C-alpha cells in the first residue's frame, strides 16, 4: 500500500512571519519552520502520498526531490505532527494572512488564565493576592466557554490554568474538559490541599493536559511553610506522592528567595524522590503580595547570577530537567562569566511577543506582573476582540524594544 501523510488531528499549524509554528497539543511541544515548510505542511490538511504532494509542490514552483520530501515528512511523523495512512484533520491558522509583523506573533500562542482568585491559602508572595475570601463577579462556566472558543478561533495553541486555586471551582473539570475538546495544550497550576484520588483519576482523562505544576518553596517545613502557611509542606509532599502514585507527569516550581537559596540541593532531592519531570527555579519577584510582605527576601544581583549558574550546572549534571530549551542551548556557557540569565528578572515584564493573560473577570494584560500592577490594561476577553487587544496601539512602543537575539522581556522602568 502506498503511504499517505496527513496533519495529525492534535497538531496546530500557524503561519508566522518567519515561516510557521507547529504545536503538538497532546505533549505541548512547539516547533518552528521556514516559509517553504509551511507551504508543504499546509497541503497535508488532506491525506496525500509523496507522489501526490510532490506534484502539487512542483506546480507551485518548488524544487525538491521526492527523497528529501519523504525524509522531511518522516521527521514530522516522529514528532507526531503528521500521521501515516489516516485522514486526520489538524488545525491551520492565518493561511491567508500577509504582511505579517515581525515584532510579535500573529496572535498569542499561549494564554494564562487566572480562573479564580479564591484559594484556601494566602501565600506571602501570591501574584494574584489570592485568599479564602469570596470574590464577587468572577466569570461562570458559560462565560469561560465563550472565551475559550474565542481563543480557539484566534489560533491560540496552549492555555495555562491557574488561580487562586483552580480546583476550588466546582465547575473546573467541566471547563478543562471543554478546553480538551477544543484541543488546547493545557497546563494546570494547582496546590489544592484536598486533592484526592478521584481528582487525579479525572485529570488523567483529559488527553491534552500536558503538565500539572505544583509548588515547593523549601526542603523543609521551616522554609516552605514560612511562605505558604503552617502545614503546607506536609500537604505538598502528600500531593506529590499522589501524583507519583498515578504516574502523572508534573513539574515542581520553586520560588527562590533569601530564605531558601541555600536549600536548592534539598529541593532537588525531593524532586527526584517524588518523580517530578521538571524543576523550575524562579527568583522571587517584587509584585503581587510579595511586594508588601517579603521586601527583605528578594535576591541580590550576585545571588541572581549564582542562581543561573547553579541551575545550569544541575542540568549539565543531569540532576534535573528544566523543561526549557533555553537552558539546554546554553549548556556550553557554564564557564562564561557573561552568562547571566536572571539579570533584570525582578523588574522584567513581557514585550507581548507570544503570551497573554486573562483574569477571573475577563480582564486582559500581557503578563502576570502587568495584571498585578495594572500596567497596560488591554480590554476584556468576554466583550473585546482578541485580535484588537493583541494589536492595541499602546503595545507598539513596548514591542519596538524587542531584539530577536535577546529575551522577549524588558525592564519595567523602560516603558
């Protein structure tokens, strides 16, 4: 039988100024290719043999051998972006768009959704200043489904669902299941103290849920509970034990500050013991509740520099997996005194290149810091057009600061 290739039903293909972006929404992986690749891949919205595809490309003026074409398609199959001998239908966006801007993607590729401000804890550094106090006017199920559908129409690939505590919403599984049907790559940030076997079993059924992120802010009760409240450390260990029991892929995120910077090795031991896939080490930043309650605990410039070196060394030694290609790409810079990845991290804000943020009442900002500090409010996800907010003129001066070879962030003082 002659082999046919088609776009995987869980693949999102987006035309971009540099060519195209692909996302496998079942594992959350992203891939970038050039313009010619986009012209090739988009034809596979319908299943085609190499001969059929080669004829189409030849009519378009492409000069490529069947053998090279086959090698390219086989590589895409290995990444589960294409499938063989099925007629699956992936999603293609912006095929007809032209004159694309080079200072941002066509639309947000990832959106962080602060789906509630309610939380059983009141952590000292919470960006959302969440607490057990009931919040009025948070959006209900119907409004969130409407917003999710708008995001799907806008070509968004992934959503990060956070809070507050998402699992405190009685309808959270209904919302996640709808996002799953819409084929978003889904990440869930949860520190739900009452998480149970039933919760985990239901989460396992969400096929596009690629990551669950939990917090660990120290190697012991003394440091972790200082930030998150008495008893939080034991509940965090129980949470990780449950995720390990069900073989759930999850990430540990640690907020590094003056109180726990010397406990990173201990955090790594817990990461290994409870089978987490990735470990994030994030410097405590001065916004949200941390701005008010932890002013003496932010890292110095020297500590930020050493944290970057420490993180890279842990990756080189294969003690951890960061889950971030940036660190892998810079492994050979361990002895480079100029390597300072956390430089300016405490005052950095997004340049609006690829991400977007939505609050529990639909309020839209570029990132969590802007949301917390009420910087550059863009509109409301329920009532305003996503594209209009993404291309809001007030973002032009910000995006003019973007340099392709550097980070997509800038010091807040420069805007």
